[in-house]
């Protein structure tokens, strides 16, 4: 595998002519204090150097932050005159780095250990399972698979608070402890208002589907995490092993309805690469929402395109749905050149993440105070600055039968 | 670098803004395209205007070479710290203040031209010079390189839009050149001297730039041609007929092919290339341009009907600039400029060099002002292929000089075109220029610490 990775890393990074056009769109450049090692040009240049070092037999300096800080929004690819995708370079480099033990990130290691042991990045508390109370699951060949993303966000919110409260040193001591004893994460409480909010959105998603006459089964407490962070942190060996386990559970169904862009893309585009007999119909829930049951109000919305809908794989139905419910405006950075919410950096680079989310929030706020998105990570990341709505909550308010 | 000196720099620029470990220095070892590289000893990030003078006083005291870097997009090695020393990263210094009443924008050296234009757009104004690196090219970099761009055929280059500059001299002393007024005869024109001085004379801290109201409506049109003769004639006719386009651009067959490959498009891979025109003079002028394209046998004409097509056509020209980068691990940037009447001879001459040397050359450029970018591809690790590429570039530059032009229209000389630059001066009997340049350099920078060796100022070319 390593040879294939190296070949692809060389192919991708050697095309970089260091023109810097990508720096102008890379959200982590300005927000990291113009750190040239945390920008897309830096990633391409350092990626090529990493390739050369590996070819010669050793990695010299630790360059892991360069690649772990990449948000993988892939907007760099849109402006690169030679077609370099620094997001892909980061993917490849993280996979290589994850095999060099001394350069692993301790937070990433702790999360990987949890996922492998508990099928979740953190151990959930009871309140995270209350959203499906009173929801009628039906034994059928369609599964509503949440991917646990909405449920996970209130925990990461509290993790960040903990990091600030404890200070870096103590926090990392605990992270190291969690790495050895993953069960310790059971002590982490979710943010109560975050849980309430996540449960409300999850209920609204269920309501939108039920109103559209969609039947589905639920895994409830048995629902596993899809493995997104294993993939995003470059733990491909673990990812391959893990998703085989998950596929055994999901494979009992024919149709999988996903509710967030990360899980949707992972199942639809990445799982098939690693599971030879993959045979699931992966659906995004908005595709099953009956547009005829929505009415168009006079409301004005600013819509934030999630990167995972506009980056590598284009998905435009979220835009169609929101445009069915009101007057929609998009910020200057939208569509394939959208500006990331900063969420993917929240666990490893909280300061950068915070700066990016503030920057994006202001871009949106300048258009309309009524900001909507369709991704749990974007929702939580942008909400740090003010009120943001999930598209499911807007759907709930625009059902004709509610009018 | 000596720890004692480092701590002086840290006092001057602030803790965390002085970088000296290998990982952080690495991204500063090269500019764009040229492939030339050298690691600096230290990088100092400039967040405050006052830090520049403090840093320069220390550098001057210890005779440490200094290079000011903006977006780092120079393709001539101008930002490569060939003598190691210090790179000043000016990018964080990027405050912008718009003064509509007096008709200028005040921008720090690290602000990109795109950021300047974003601010100006709020008031319906813009800064016309637009190098294709506008999104990353900084005010300081564009002034020091006297950058051009697409709109320069109509509006001139950067120097034509600079009213005043606040600078730090190599000694650390501060001064200003020019005034933030539209006319000024107060002394020699030092503003024009600094514009295009490639970072060898002083460090630009802030500039006061002239602005213009943004054109009301821009219409775009592109014609594709079967032969170079037809496209060159179309370009010439547009200029000759006084149609004064906003931009008049050219991309050859190889550039169009590269754009199709990267973007998975199907634009005609025309052997005579594409001529791209923007006009802001309304329907009447658009029809006149259309007529010229038709009269010169454009076999396909696009007048974009939606935003996507409008952007895609432009993107072809933008990608054409870097076309060899897709196929080759290295390429050499060409930047010739010739009299407008010789444009066809230049394009045809480049074509002959391509065939004679069996070398990859993708040519695009600002046809409206006679500035072409013949980009030559090759693999630097393949000695004969690379030598052939270098030889072809030399021949292209000779061609430009023989046609009454110059080896550089807007990218400058830097550290990779010095010999050819001196050759040009000799051919044109202008070698006195180099003598005067050296005298001016000594006047500004007697210790030779600002971007030493750049711009043919360091070597012996007799």
C-alpha cells in the first residue's frame, strides 16, 4: 500500500508550481496567523518534500500539523492552474504519517482507540439517545443511519471548554490517559443545550421523512459510527478493518438514508473502494423529502454550502430545497468555492477553527441574519458566533400542513 | 544565526514572529515556477509597520542580507534568498483604507491586490492593474515588480497608479516618496524609480494608489482560430481600429488543451489559438469586435450567456499561463514584449523555435500590449531536455530583442534572466543603464544588504 500512496503523493505534489493561487482561498492561511506551513501551497510543497524524504528512507522533521490542519474543503483545486488538490495531498500524507508512530497526534490516537473499541469516537450518555423516543421504526429494507454526527457535536463543544479550563498541559495529560484507557471518555458530559438542539433537529429530520411517507428502520443504541475520523486522520489500515465490521451491520439493509454530508460521502464514495462486494443504495435524506409539501415564505436566507457537498462530489439538492422555502442569497464564496466553517479543525486546532468560523459567520451575516446550513459540523461550528439554523428545522417550519 | 542577534530580532518583531526552525523556513525557500531555491536563515513575520525599521536597523548593523516577500509569486527568483539571511514576510501587514474624497486607496505592503479591490468594490471603485496572480500578488510585491496584467493595455502598469509610497531604507531610516495627490513636481520621480526595482533599493511599507470607478457593464467575447496568422491579424485589427478593449488576451493551442484537460472541458483546441476580449463600451463596440473576429475567420465565437461560461472562458487564459506544469516537472517562464506590429512575427517565431528544437512551448499573453508568455516545459533532472528548454528560452528572448522588444514585460529580471538582460542592454547600446543602476543601488544601499545579487546588480557581466 505504501508504494501506491507514495506514487500518488509524488504525482499530485510534483505538479505544484508554487504560484500561491491556492493560498488566496485556503481558510487556514490567514486564520493561522499567515502560517506558511498551514496553507495549501505549504502542504503541496511540504508534501513533495515528504515524498522525497520517504524515498530516501527517512522522515526528518515532524510535519504532521501541516496536513492535520487541512480542512479538506478542496477549494484549492478549483483555483490551481495545474490541477493540484492539496486536500488529497493531506489525505495521503496523513496516512503515511499515521504509520510513523512518533509523529502521530495524541488526540487522534485517543479517538482512533475509542472508535476501534466502542464503535464511537466517545462514549455517549443516555441523553444522546432520547431523540428517537416515540419514533416508530419499521422493520424494512431501509435504514435511517444518522452516523452519530449530530449527537457527537455537543461532546466536542464541551471538550473545547475543558481544554480552555484545564490549560494545555493538563488537557494533554488527560488525552494521553484516554489514549491508554479509552473508556475514560465516558466521563465527558455533552453540552446540555447542544443535546437539546441536536435532538430537535434529529426529530425534525424524522418528521420530514415521515411526512414524505418514507418508512425506515433504526439501529437506536446499537448504531455505530461510520468511521469518518479514521479516514480523515489517515488511519486507513484501521479504517479498512473497521468498516468491514460496520458493513456487516449496514449490509442487512438495501437502502441507507444518511443525514449529514460527511457520512453520505464516506458511504457513497469511500466505502466501495475498500469493500469489494459493496452493494448499498446510499441516499441523502433531502432526496426523499417531498418538495411539494413545502411552501415558499417571504423569509430571506443566507445559505452556507457545506464543503462536502461542493468539494470532490457535487450535491445541489440542499440548495434546491432551501430555494423552495424562501429567498436565498449566497455569500461571495459559495458553491465549488465555498468557505469552510472551520469545523474539521475543531478537535486538533481549536484556535484556527474558531477564527475560520468567525470569518465565515461574518461573511454570511453580511447577507442575512437568517443563516441556514445542512451539515451538523457547519451548524455547530458557525453557531459559536450566533444563531444558525439547520435546513431540517427550516423544513419543519415550511410544511404546508403546518401553515 | 547567532542567538544574540536572534534575540534582538525577537525584541524588534515580537515573540513568535521570528522563525528559525527548518519546518517553518521551508516554505520560504522558493518563489513561483522558476525552480530556484535556497533556505533563509530566519524568517521575520511583519504584523506592524514599526517592526520593519527596527528589524532593518539590526540587519544593517550586522550586514545581514534581507529580502522582503509578499505573496511569493515572482517567477524570476527575485524572492529566493540566494545569500540566505532574512526573509521578511510582509503578508500579515495588510491594512487597507479607502479615501474616495481624494481618489486613492491607502494600502499596506502585504495587502493583496484582490483584497484592495474587494474593499474598493464596496464603493464602486477599483485599482486597474491586474496581474494574473492578483489573488496573491501584494501591493509591495506589485510595486517592486512594476507588475502588469490583462487590463494594462488600457490602463497602464502598476507604476502609473502609484501616487506615494512610505518606505524603510536599508539603514532602517524611514521616508516617503511622492504625494497622495494627482499631480506633483516636487523633485525627481522616485516613485517610478522604486516601481520595478525588485526589492533592491528599499522596503515598501505602505502605498497610496490611484483608483477608478468600476466599469458599469463588461461584455466578454472569445474567438477561436485555425491559424496563428488569423488570430494575430484579429488582435492587430482590434487595436488598429481603436476599439480600445478592457482586455485583449491570447492563449495558444497548448494553453486551451491544458485547460480542457484540467477542467474536463471541450473548448475547441484551435491551432491558431483563442483571442479573448472584454469591452465596457456597450453593444456597439461588442458588435464591432465580433465583426473583426469574423472577418479574420474565427471558426468559433463565444459570447458567454451565463456566469459559468463567462468565468470558464477567462479560466482558459488563466490556466494557459501554467500549461507546462501539467506535463513537466519544471518549466521556464517567458515574458517577452514586442511592438504591437511585430506580435505576429513573435508568435510565428516562437512556433519555429518550438519545431526546430522539438520543445514544448505554450504561449499566452496580454496581446493588447504586445506582452507574451511563452512557457517552456522540461524536466530539470533530464540534463539534455532541460538544456534544450533553456536554449529555447534564450532564442525566444533573442527574438524579442531583435524585433525591437524586451525580454521582460512585467515579471522582471530577478536572478534567472540577468545575463540575458545585460545582453539586451548591450545589443541596444544601453549598457550605461546598468552602470547607473549600480550607482543608484550604492546610493540607497551602500552595504548591499537588500536583495543582493538581484537584477544584475551583483555580478560581473563584462
